C-alpha cells in the first residue's frame, strides 16, 4: 500500500544544499529510500531495529544496531514506527541513544499508530519520493500496545521538540521534531 507523507515532504523540501550530511534510518535497508536520501545526504545508514520488544528482552539487542555515523553526527533520523513498537523504558533508551549519535540540531521523523486497532501487522516503510511511502506488511497481525496521544509522543521524544504532526490516511500519525540544544 502506498501513502502520502506530507510531513516528510515538508521536511525534505525545506532542506538546502549541504544542510543534511548524514541520515540514520532505523528501518531495514531500502533501495527506493536510499535513492531519495542520496539526493541530499552524503552518509546514509540503515539500522534495521528489531520489532516489538518487551522490557525483559534486552537493551543491548535494541540499541546495538544504532551505530554512530562514520562521518559527521546524524542530521536526520527516520524512526518510522520503531518507537511505537517498544515498551516505555526502551522508548526512552532508544531516544537517548539517538541523541548520542545525532547532531545538536538534528531533525527526527517518526510515525505512531493512530488507527485504534487492537492488532496490526509489522510494517516495512520505504520512501518512494520525498512525499510518498510504500508500506508493506512483513508478518502476521499481533497485539498492539495502547495508542499514544500526541502529548505522550512529545514526552517520549524529549529532548526533541515536536514541530508538527500530521494524521495520515494509512492510520499513522506523522511527527516532525528537532533536537533542542542544551
């Protein structure tokens, strides 16, 4: 299924040459996404974070794939729905690790399930162009955790400041945030 990403389109269309040097995509490697990123970034890294995890499943398994950039710190991080699939203690640990590997003014893009469904299939996301994504189910439906309201998402993303949110026809809510300098 394809869907619009108005926030991503807005974020990427507003970038000038040289503003983004490195990108960290928390999803699996995707040829279409790489083509989009290579139009503005010198370094691109895919982390392929594991799916839904509970608190007893090990911080190292989750945070191990979040590498530092081989070049400058990450200017743009695409979390997709990786944070949505974690228990709260792991959400904050992943955001803290993102802070450690990101530039002081890094931008973050994240999706959270806003469909209200009790079950959902795990999804793979690929950028087709700056304003369109491809969503592909990659497994059978599984139980979902409680849906987060916008205030809860803002809390999870601290110290990133949410600039804008968009409700998508695909049942997700898209958030754009920027890291606050200390």
